[in-house]
C-alpha cells in the first residue's frame, strides 16, 4: 500500500469517525431542562467518591420521594438514588449489578411499585433508564430484558440510528450541551418545591388478577440473591405516593415475600400519618410524587428506621465526606432558591 | 426480513464474510443455504411451496431433456432404417411426450399460484354472482397462506421449464443448483425475473474476492437505500393519507396523490431492484437490469419496454408469442382476413394476444378487479396509440416537431401523466371508487390546495417537502447522467475527494434523512406483495 493510500484511508476514516460522533452528540436528547429524568442514571458515574452506605433503587417513587441530603444532614448516612422513570424490576436488578462494580453499600432500598410490571413497557422510559448506564454486560442484559418488540439492540449501541430524525426538533440545549452537561439531581434526587394538593385521588380499579408476574418475581429473587452474595441488607419499601394505586393484595404479597426471605418491608404509604405527610402541601402533582417538603419528611422517617435496624454509623466525622456534602448542600440550597425558596404552609 | 432492516444487513454481512472465506467451489452451496434461511425467516411454511415448485419444475425439465436425448439417440441409431415419414411420426410422438411434461409442470405450478393467490378472489366474485341471482348460500373464503414472492419465483421457474422445452437452454442436472436458481434470495421477493441461461453463467461460478465489485455493489445498495428510505417511505405518508381517506381528499388531492404515487412507486421498486442488483454484484453475480429510465419514455409502449423489463419480456416471450402463433389463433387470423379484410383481419390476433398479455399482467399484480382494469387500461391505451400512429406520423411530418426538445418534453410529461392516471387503480380500494375519485379531479375545482398550505396537512411537513423535492431532483439528475453511461463509473473517474464526498454524503443522507426506526412503519417494498 502506498503512502498516499494510507494517508487517504486515515483521513477518510477520521472524517467519518469525527462527523458521526459530532452528529450523534448533536442529535441525542440532552435531558437537561425538559425531561431531566433521562440524565439521572448517568450522573452516578460522575460521583467522585462512590462509598455509599445506602443505595436506593427503583422508579420515580424513589428519586422524587427521598432526599440523600437529609439522610446525610440528619443521620450522617451517605446515600445515592439510582432511579429512573418507570424503572422496571429487571432494570433495577441490572442497575444494582452495575453499581456493585463500583462499590459495596451496606443497605439497598428497593421500591416495590415496579412489581406490577411483568413485561417490557415503553421505549421512551427504557431509553431513560438504560442510555445513562455505562457499557457493561449488565447493561447489555438489561437492554435485552427491557426491549419492546419495536426496539433493537443496535439502536442502543449507536443511538444515532434511533435519534437520526431529531434534526427536525433541535433546540438551544442540543448545541449548549453537545459537549458538556448540567447536574440535574442531588445524589439522584429530583427536587421539586412547587405544591399541587392531592384532591380526588381515584380508587384503584378492580383487577382480574392481583398476583405479580413470574418475571417480576424472578428478578426480585435475583436481586435478593445478589444482595446475599455481597453481604448487603436489602430493604423493600413502598413509597408514600397515592397514585398509581397500591392494592392491599399487592401489599400482602410483598409482606409475605419479605417474611419468606427474611427482609424488612416498609409500607410508607401506611405510615403517612406517622411521617407527618400532608397531601395538601407535600406533593407537587396531586399525590403522584412528593415535593421537597414531603420528601424530606419521608427521608427523615426512613433514615431513623435504617439507623435503628441496621446500625448505620454517623459519618459526619469523615472530614472528606463532610466537605463533599457541604458542597452538595450549597447546591441543594441554591436549587431551592432557584425554584422560589421554601414555601410556607 | 426486509432489505432495509438491521437483521437483513447483519445477515448480509455474515454472508459476505463467509462467502469470501470458504473455498470458492462451495460459494453457491452457501448461497443456497442463506437463501433458504432468508425464506425460512419469513415463515417456515413458505419453504413447502418453494420446495414443491423447485422439485416439480426440476423433474419436469430433466424428464423433457431425457426425452429429447432419447429422441436424438434413437434417430442417430436408426438413421438409415427410418424413412422421412417414420422420423416425423417418431418426432411427433416424442414432442407430444415433452409437451405433456411441460403442461404438467406448468399446470401444477400455475395451479398452486392460482389457488393461493386467486382462489379467494374467485370465491368473492362467485358469491356476488350468487347474491345477484338471489341465492342465500355463500362460499366461505379459504384461509390460505400466500408465500412471499410466489409470483416471481413461479414465473422464473416456469420460464426455465419453457426454455428447456424449447431447447433454448439445457436442464440443470443438479437439484440443489436448480434450487438456488429458484430461491436466490436477493431477487426472490421482487425480481427481476431472471432467465436461467443468463443468471446461471455467474450464479454457480467461483468468485474470488474483487474489491471493485464489492465496492460497486455496496454503492448500488446505498443508492437503493436512498430511494427507498429517503424518498419512497417518506412520500408514502402523503399517499396513504390521500387514498385511505377518499371522502376527505378529492379533486386536486387525487392529482397530488397520483403524482406522489408515481414518485413513490418508482423510488420503491427501482430502489429495491438497486439493492437486489447491488447485493448480487457484491457476490460477483450478474442480475439483469429491470429498469431503463422509464419516466423518460415518450409513449406508453416505450414505457413498458423500460419499466419492469424482465416481467414485460416474460409475458412477451411466454404468452404473447406462443398465443400469437398457436393453431387456434392462426385459424382465427385466416378467418378474420377472409371475412373482414386484411386491415382488420391481421389486427384481430394481435389485439387478442395483447389483450391476454395485459389481462395476465394485471392479474399478476394482484387478485382484484382494480389490477385487471389497470392492465386492460394499458392495453386500451397502447392499442389506441397504435391505431393513431399514422396520424401522429402525419402530424410530426407536417409540423416538424419530432426532434424539438419541447415536444420531447411534452411527450415525456404526457406519458408520465397517462401512466399515473392508469395507476390510480392501484390506489383506491375498488374500481367504482377509482372512477369516482378520478372524476372529482375535473369537478371539484379545489386546485388552490396546491399553494394554500393544505398539503402540509397530509402528514408531511415543510422539511419533508424540501427533502422530497431535492431527492426527486437528484433522481432526475442521475437519470440524465445515465445517458452517458454508468453514473458509478462516472463518479469513479473523479478525484478521490469528490468520490468520497459523493458516497459519504449519500450515506449521511440515508442515515439522517431516511425514514426508519421507531416512530415509522417499516414499509414493505410494494413489489414484495406480488
């Protein structure tokens, strides 16, 4: 091969590679202003020190209802939420597997609402849960387990194939955040300070069958086993969201499951009064998710349980961690102010 | 497996990898395996049909060849003992045996095609007749599987059988090699309808790796992808909106739908054929061209010589000529000359043979009256043009317009419009509706929709129209360049930077502007349905 040919091939390959990378960066959704949920999974990897005592795993009922900042401030517990919108049980399992590549927490808290889903649901939510994961075998298996019929693995490997037609809807964010990004969560917590009282929360419709599906149980079993193998205490919780409706039959199944597997199961919905939740003030969307006030109350309540049950040490004495959390607290406070500050009842 | 699916691209990648790694003498075996795998992926039951056609046509052809060999040997052996009469008698007997074998092969396979493709159409029409005569009974339609590409592989196999009968090609002795001819996957589902003596020259040959062949093939595939994904699958959104809502879209919308459909059908079908020929070229195999810039035709007759060429020649060679010279037709010719004179008498057999060809062409495209009327519409237009030919000649002679560019353009536009009008039968659900919708073009008077923004409500945005306009302009430019020979070769003669920009630009256009992935329907290639 002549020198000229080698140069030509090298140049062509560079042009192709660079242009495709640029196009992909331009066209993939940035998830920084509108649908920030798509950014949360990826933010975990940016944590400088992955040495968490508690990892929350689950759907919006974890990333909107618990504040790691409060867990630190009140109990000295270092925690992180690995949650995304409609995160399915198998996605949570593989996300936990992925997390264990970086650290070994003492406690994993899993929100059980996702047990209601036994099959892949929605491509948009899949994307938000899966795209942020770093490539690993866990991610591949999670994609395989999550894909709806219309999806294809190659579109996860090369997102440009999925988002190629987004050129019609490009906005300012797509340029601004082409090479950088913006923090959207606080250790995985999605903060909202606005208030929309819960009114006329609908009763759950009668179901033909209340039994959780085999596939959901399979991955919950795997999660239990994974925690056992790694010496991690698994806690099952049901967050205190009023909707989607949490049936008594579902609750019984979870209680039984926890008892059979020697796990702690906490239904925070039933403990709403004890927590002090006021659904006319503590939710920002009519009871689906808690706002900052509701989340802080719920976190305090759960933090007490975690400390009592598992004797998690107060790590405020760790100067390095303390410094990190102080910086996070400043950002946390700034976000509260950006959203209009604490609203008095 | 749609040609434009990821699965197919992966399938092709694996095949190409293996094809040039294994010993060249096994390449055709690999192709056979992959062809059956391709068919199997669509539906395992399809295999039953293609295997049946393969085996029956193979056996018929081998038998015909054996009879011919027997005849040759017998005549050679008894060269001296047989007089002319005895030889003729023997030949006649043998010819009859061969004819019976041919007939058996044809009837059996056309029977399969008729049952799976046309039985329900016949039942539907029979039920209409029964209802008309007040019969309360109704025949239930059959629940039959229509194998992918059955019209294409059946016609290809039967063309081979007829060729063997005619002695224009030898029968393939190896069943597996013949199976590859019938099932060669790139052309299995939408043609071209290849002839055995042409395709077999490269199909079974050993093909060492040839970089320029591979690159040429990939370029052709890319061009096919552009036509299919950027143009056809985009414009079909507008076509479907118009034709599926006839109450909402009449008048000028019908005209718009007609013209959109002309562009869509061209881009879809020629794009599919580009991919087919490109894949074959990557494998070192030469597949016959199926189009020759048909929208530059100056008459319908010329158009049909340049559009779906292999189907046209198939009907001409295996229906038109045999019917024209068959004994009953010759008798009819004699009869009509005697009773109606030479002028009309010599036309009747031609008209009748053409009628049969166009009826067959129509029904080949689909089991519905729409296609039959469409086919016969073509026949009427061609026959009328033929009758008016002397008038045209007179007109051309008097006004000296034949060589004028504007007149050529007029002829081209006229042909495109005429073909588009006939194609409205492809679009609407039945013949009366087609006539009604066609009529609204002249009665509704809503031509303002062409410029008042109404076209933006067809599911296509401004950006889509810009892409379509640019895409169609590119198709026209490429067609114009093709007059000077292969465009790929013209590009290949340019400096490297130009070549790179051309092909990588086309790749990016497909990648970014292509209509594919979630949010779009994976549109089947139109001709896959035949």
